[in-house]
């Protein structure tokens, strides 16, 4: 099965975690109807990306201060040719950007967010406006994990979900409730965050 086929399979059967996630699931399936190129940044109108919300045993989340955007956000990014599944793409990105080995994956997405971005130049494609159809997964950090800053981040830090940093990327808070539900904990009052 190709990465594209996996994305279609996952998103066709995924029970969305919110009304907004259901709208974005349908939008992403519409994008995927354009074919396998929708998995690559060469598809400039928009492409599927994979992100990781990493939590520790204390319920804190690991966020990065994105070097180019200057916003605190979950780790993740573009799918690559060697990625066999969306979950594998999210794991690769999470491991590369956090420096943490042994992350434990929950294989079912917790959220999908669709947002405009300006993708950086890569593979001979200049930076231009685009849209990320970001499929987000939950990961647990192993006990004693120590994070290491990557080239894409200015900073990495753990945050309690009721003390998230600023400036915070849009879409980070919407991942907290489905992550906590998946972990079996109470959902925070996101109106107070």
C-alpha cells in the first residue's frame, strides 16, 4: 500500500473527533481525490501533512517554537517519499524534531486542521502560498525522555495544557480535548485556555 492509499484508507474510516475535524476530513478527502500528488509539496494548491502532539506521563505537551513562523506549535510537517503511512510520516517528523527516540504512537488521528501556509523552498520549488491539510496524531514520550532542538525549531518546551505559551499557532488547542479523551483523562475547558 502506498502512502497515498494509506491516507485515503485512514481518512475514509476515521471517526472525526469534532464537527470541525469532520469538515476538514471531508475537505482532505476532496483534495486526495486529485491523486497521489496531493501528498507532496509539489501540489501547490495544497497537500497533506502529518503532525504529532507529544505528551508525557504528567499530561504535559511538547511544543516547538517554529524557527521560521515564530509560533509555538506541535511538531510535524511534510510527508516524504520514504514514508509508508501517515502515522509513519508523523513519527518520523516527531522523532526528527524532538530528538526523542521510542515515541509511542496512537495510530488513529486525533484531529485534522486545514490552514494556509507559505511553504519554504524545497526540491527546486520556490516558496509560495499553499494550504496544509494537517493530519494530527498523538504520541506518548517514554519515561525519562529528553528532547533536543532541531534545525526547524528555535526552542522546545513542555507545557501543562492549562498554561500553553504565546504566541500559539491556531489549531493547537483543538488537539488537546481529543488527546485527553484518547488518554482517558478529563478534557480541559478550552474556553479558558
